């Protein structure tokens, strides 16, 4: 009975409604990436840093994928979010993460709590994060 219902829902495109991407999911993935980066700032262990960097990149890929999927339905939000997101990622990859790997966590933290915090606020506002 349940398989029949799921199959019927699938025919009507309703089976994946609960899995549809949304601004809330973009916000969640954004905060996940941020959390892993903050954790990177708190460790000097290279293996832990490598693991956290991979998690940052996985969450980043989720944000990018969600943005691509909601670009039409949430165009205003995505258009406001994306330019700030691109600058955020660039700074993270070219400044913050290299500083962390160089053992300069205080310098990395200064950037993260400065311009990156400002950008985070702009992105959260653009996407309507709660």
C-alpha cells in the first residue's frame, strides 16, 4: 500500500516536495560551513584542520547547489546573496585558510570577525535567515 502511494506521488512530482531546496536550507548550509571554519580556527592539529576544511568545502558545495536550484524561484534573494558569497569564499580560501595552515590563527580570526562577519550578516539578511 505504501509503495503504491509513494509511486503515485512520484508520478505527480510530489514525492520530493519535502526535499525541495529553499532559502532556509541555504542558510543551514551556510551556517554549517561557518561552524566548521570556526572550528578550524580553534585547532592547530593538521589532520583536524584537513578534516574540517573538507567539511567546509562540502557545505559550500551544498550552498552553491541550493543557490543554483532556487535561482529562479528566489531570484531576488539569490541575486543579493551571491556576490557577497563569492567574495566571502574568495577571502576564506585565499586569506583565512592559508593563515590557519600557517599557524597564524589570530590573524585569521581577525579577518573572520571583521569583514567576514560583515559579509555573513549581509548574506543572512539577503537570504532571510532566521
